[in-house]
């Protein structure tokens, strides 16, 4: 036999086997869902994963979860692995909205639909984007602070944005700007320090807060902080300076640690995003897409490549006064854990 054929035959057999293995899961009754997460370090993403997997499994699907530990290269590898394992649909929480274009392209070339979960993925062909009203999150945080600043003098604030690689962080800032910019312009509020907390890491927020205190001393009325994880880092720095409870601090996600800080008075508020609704919606949508059902959405959002069919769920302010009636009543946090 021709030696080239001798070499090629097993290779062809291998390719055929791989193709078979890849399509082995492509059953409409039991879809294989790939879930690629940026991180599981923050409590919120553990809620998302648990609710998503529970709902998907109740619908007959199997979920393979990957977490990229805030690393773009790793998330690309994770998505490629999900493609190779024969995922029928891939749901992605992007670490970096601009870094996954090629990975999504590879999925689409393999005929796999892609859903962007909570964070938008830019400049590529995603099928669906499911999130919360992120601009409103920022508006509620800033309004909460603006309403509570001293009225007889200029209110001095520090602003800590999230990860610059996360499109949501920009939307939170945009919402905060909508409320704060007119007040800054009219001289009612002064921003004494501001910075982005890389990768949403609490230690980066702590460093920013330390730098703000080094520059301004204790003359700070409030900190508009975009999420609970980084609020925790900022409050740690405030505790060390004897300022905790004296400075109004915002957050987002209604994480257990943040809810406890709110009850103790070191954090003023958080934003509750009913994650179960989003995760459930995403699981149903993922299964429906595989089963060939059309996902109806009333809105779209331009991601630079196309107008992506999108869903924006509503959010709620939580502080000491309504914690029981919101996160506890909803079963998101348990009353006994908040003591
Ligand atoms: C954002 C998300 C927030 C928060 C933050 C840090 O993308 O919308 O809820 O969790 O990431 O993980």
C-alpha cells in the first residue's frame, strides 16, 4: 500500500471518531451546555452557577462548568475545550469583553450558539445577551449617595470603578455619571479621588482607598464603589483608618459579607440583582436554542458586530431598612446568616 495512505488512514479514522464523539452529545433531549465563567471567587458567581446548573439539569441538560480565574488566555482555552467536548451551546461570563472574539468565532464556526451571560462580549456574533439594567445600577448607587451628602457644604467623594476590562464596569460608571456630573458641575459634589479596580479585586480597591486617604486625609464623605467585593477592600482600608461607618459606602450584588456590613453599619447599601431569575432564564434559553425554539426578546444591544437580542432585568436598592423585605424575603440570604 502507498505509504502516505498507510499514514493517512488512521488519521482519518481518528478524525471520524472525534467528529462522532463531538456529536455524541448533540441530543435535543439531553443538551450538553458549556458554561465558561470568568471567576468563582466572588460569591455572586457561585449563586449564578448553582441556579443555572440546577435549572438546566431539571430540563434534562448536562452542564460542564469552567472557571478562568480572571485570565483571558485561560478563558479562551476553556471555550475551545468546551467546543472540543461537543457542547451544544456555550454560555459565557466574559472576563474581558474584548478578548473573546476569536473564541466565539471558533464556537460559531463549529455551529455552536453562544449566549453572553451578564457581561457583553464585543465585536462578535453572539446569539443572545442576558443581563441586568447596569446603567440603572450605577444611577441608584450615585443617587443614594447624593441624597445623603451634607447639604451645607461641598460633599467630598471617592469613586472606585470596577475592572476596566468588563463592559459592565463602564455601564455602572455611565449610570453614576448621569447622576453625579450635574452635581459636580454645579459645585455641590467634589470627586477627590477616583480609579479603576483591576479584575474587581478587593486588594486593588483597598490600595485605591489608601491612596485616597493619603491624598485627602479623613476629609471624605462618601465612596461610590461599584460592587460588594471591592467595597469590602475599601472598607478594610477605612477600618484601619478608624473611618468605617463614618463614610457612606455603596456596593452591588447583595453578597453575604456586604449584607452583614450593612447591618453593622460599615457599608450603606448594595444593589440586589435577583440572580436566580437571570440564571433560570439563561438555562431555559440555552436548552431552547438547542431544541430549535426561537428566543423572543423585546430589546437589542449593539456589540460592535450586530444588534444582539438582549434581556435587561430590573434591580433593587438594599439597605438596612429593606433587607428583610428584599434579599431575605426572596430567599437570597438567610436571616440567621445576617446576625
Ligand atoms: C460585574 C457584575 C457585577 C459584579 C462584578 C464583579 O460584571 O455585573 O454584578 O459581580 O462584575 O464580579
